[in-house]
């Protein structure tokens, strides 16, 4: 560090330019007459006496008479100690600024763009660990391995997890038989095309990261926002789930059977209900009027959907791409149950369990 940098640092401590110059000169000269300090420091001789007395009052020098006014520098431990303390403060501040740039907190914002993909995975792990009902995930084998412990913990809590496996590159192949899905997910499918990392947790929290090697400015999105989660849910269902082959399912074939997707539930129940069977279910969801959590148990009395064709039989997903609902009746009333973002129905379904089929 040069002399000018030292003087600038001293000014940061509160010294004037003349005081910083005079103190530096006194350090260099040791003990010297005031006029010599003035000449070395470039301070006007008429000002040097006042400058030295102020430095003395601050504890930087001491003055004494020896034919004329002399000064010598005191032990600089106080000045250097304060400089070191400030340096540590600035260093910590710089580190924190870097940390906020690389990894901003998501608590203060519903939607956050981050620079590091690792931040996306860290938040995904956190969102999975906090999930209580359902998870939708698209991930490569490496990403699945990274999140597997959190996914297993979610399954232990009864969270319904749908996983779409992605190849890491276009040329890579996936052998699902080598992957241990048991205990970590409810259903798994394999998509043969690469895609982005996507996580939707409990219809509220979303993580997204593109996986494009040619993208110079990598980024990730973290959102704690229902409308954003709904958009990504639609994206997940249409491009990462419905069209791809199932490779694993822990879904029960006999009651109790759990559903978190109303459209998939209807495709399974339609031939059963139309065949005359009595289906008893328990619906957990949100009252669309009060937005309070509700649970209703009863019998399925109708399935509402607009058929796209006149063909009889099990409806395809394309047949129920518009409004769909299940009508459930208990001893007190009849309820219409809708899916994500239900508005005209009585209940927005979060989970439906088929308890009994007779």
C-alpha cells in the first residue's frame, strides 16, 4: 500500500487531509521539529501548529518544546486497530453482498431469480422437506439422487409424489430399471427428451432451472406463489407427464386409492361409476367460498365433464381438458368437487381417497 492509500485510509477514520499528511510525515521522521514535519507533509507552516495539536488531542502524536515545537508519533495501535476493525466489517459486508447476489433469500419475495443453479436445488430440497400433500418433479438421475433423501422423507409423511425422469443430454439413454424409486416417489415416468428441472410443491412453491449447456447466462426461478405454481403444474402435466410412459407406481390398485389429480381420478372412476358401482370417497380440499380447509366423505353421484367425441367408454385426457368435476353426496348435502383453481365448484380438491367400491 502506497503513502497516498495510507493517507486516504486515515481520512476514512475522520482525519482531515492536512492531519493525515502530517501524521504520515511524523511516522516517517520519527521525532522532528514542527517546521520539518510541515515541509515533509506539504502542510503550510502557518497551519502545522494547529494540525499537530489536533492530532495530539486525538492521540496520534505528542508535542513537546525543544527550542521550538517538536512532535513525535505515538504508538499507532489505536489507529491500526480501528482500521483492522473497519477492514473486517467491509470484508464481511463484501462477502454478504456476494452471497446475496449469488443466493438471495426467498422469504422476502414471492418470486426470485437466482444466478446459481445450486441455489435452486437447495430450495427444492427445502420445499420437499416442507411438503404436506403433493410434489411434482422433473429431474435427471443426478438431480433425483441429490434430492432422494428429502423425497423419501416426504413419502414417509404421506406426500404423493410424481416424478418424471429426464435424460441429461439428447444422446443419453435412461434405464429406469437401475433406479431405486421405492420409498421415494409414488409414480415415475420417463421422458425421452431433455428438459428443465421443475418442482411444484403443495400447489404453492415452485423451483425451475433450465438445463441448456449453450445458455451462457444460467439462472433459476424460485417462487412461493399459487398462480405461478398453477402455470408450472399445467406445463408439467402437458409436457412432462401425460404423454410419457409409466415406469413405476406405488399407487394401490384396490381401495383405499389416493388421487391428487382430479382428471386422472375421473379417467379411472368413469367406467366404474357408469357400470353401476357405488363408489365412496373422502375428499380433502379447500372451500372455494371461505378458502378454509374442508373434508367431505360420501358417495360419488355424478362425474361432470364435456366429452370431445361421441365415443363411449373411458374418457381420454383430451376429453376432459375443459371443466371437470365430481359430485359427492353425504347425509347432509351434495358437493361439486373441482381440481386446481376451482372457482364454480364447492370444493377445490387437494386429495381424494377412494374408500370403497361396491
